[in-house]
C-alpha cells in the first residue's frame, strides 16, 4: 500500500516544476500588437495608392510617372516589349478567342440576353485588362456562375419573355454598377474591405 502511495506522489508534478515549465513555455509565446482600426487601414491603403512612392527617395518629377505606371502597368513593361514575342502572343490570343467565342455566346444564353452581348463581354474586358492588368498568365472574360446569378436575380424583378427591353436595361444597369464598384475597389485597392 505504501508503494502505491509513493507511485502516486511520484507521478504528480511538484509545484516548482510546473512553474518552471510554464516559464519555459512563456518565453516562446509571441505577443501580437492590436490590429489597426479598419478606417485607418482603409485610409492607409488609399494613401498608398494615390501616393505610392511618397516614402521613397525618388525625385518629385518622377512621382507622377510612377503613379501612372502603378495604375497602368503597360507603361512599365510596354517599353521593354520585343516584337519577337508578338507572334506567340498573337497565336495565344487567337487560341483563346476560338474558345471564348462559343463559350461567351452560351453564357449570354444563360443570362437570357442576345448572343452579341456575350461577344462584347469576351472582347472588352481583355482589352481593358491588357492596359490595366499586371498578370500575364490570366484569361479574362465571362463566367457561368455570374451569368446564372444575373438571370436568376433579375428574372425575379422583370420577366425576360414578357418585357425583353426592360430586362435588358435592368441587366445593363446591374452590370454597370457592378463594374463601377469593381473599378473603384481595384483603383483604390480596397480588397481589405472584403477581408
């Protein structure tokens, strides 16, 4: 019986050993600062967008050019573009166009609009992205989920078969405001609002 009591006492950690273990673990814990307020983070993001090189040592005459290069990346990489790359870029563009044309017509049917509007969505966004985008390995265009959601949302308000003109105007209004918000979010880098 005494041996059992000794085993139990031996298994229980001594208070001094437990305190030492806590102090060992405490030195590995990191203390994180409090996150900044959302408004402070928003204004900092806008300031960094409008004045991206305010903290750098670039001369003042170069700052407007640097701002425009940040807004339109084509101004930065366009000077170094070699004509030898044009053949491959043209071939890649034609390949994507051969896939996008039937796909965008199908997406227009999903959105319950005429097929030519689907073709517009496969031509205009890539041209805008070519000037304002920064990734060279991306394909821009319509997607099925947006087409389905758009038709489902607007069909609750306006019947496309009963009044196609009003339906089309409503689609244009929704897509205009969606594009405007996306442009503002991209221009001012407001992705932090979504985080």
